[in-house]
């Protein structure tokens, strides 16, 4: 609290001293004034890292991909971790272990990030992890030769497949 220090009088300030939570200043007329002060507490941001999948991961379309993040806060606790794919919210988790099962059927490359929130409102953004989603290969059933069939050297082998269909 200020005893007397009106706005615009800073040019009249001839001395200023701090001792613990006390401050003192002297104006141009030689009057000494006392005030108390407290440093403004800074809330350091949390830390968040996507630990799974690793960078340059590949995944089949429409197959769930588990995403896991580690998050911590130096002076409090984590209240929420949001997961993003190309800046679009994919989901969130409110408790450890912070994770999400992401199912994406669109082919392409994605930048996955996580944002952690602490109990005092600070946030942190993870480094991005790149994931490429590929089309699902077809499932092929071999009709011939049968499993365990034996052949001699130089035999002609005829392969027959059927029921070509997607895996999903």
C-alpha cells in the first residue's frame, strides 16, 4: 500500500530502496515515504511431451492409434491434456496416464500435438509428432497351394487366391 505517491510525480522521486517486503522513497522535498510490496508470483508453464507414437509413425486408415503424452507441472498439477491432429481437437484426457485412442479414416500426413493445462491456468504445447495414415491393404485368402504343400525343385507352382476384401 502506498502512503503517498500520486500519479505523475515520478520526476520528484530522488531515492528508492527496498528491504524485504518494504519499500521507501524520498521525494524532491526530502520527505521519506514507506510502502509495502510483494513480488508478483509467476506461474511457470507445465511441460508436455507426446511419447507415443514416435515421430514419422505410419498407421493404417480406420485403425485406432493410441496417443500418449507425459505432462507435469513444476508448481501444481495438470488438470487437462488436449490432443490435436493438424490443429483440430481430436480429444482430451483429464487424468494420468494422459492418452487418447485416435481413429482416423482419412489418408494423409498429420501433425499431432498436445496441450497441457495446469491448475493455475498456464498452458504448454508439445513438439509435433508426424503420423502418416495409409490405405488399408486388402486381405487375401490363398486357395492354392494349401498350407504345408510340398514341391520338388523345378516344379511349376500355380497360386490361386480369392476373397480379396479390405481388412476393416
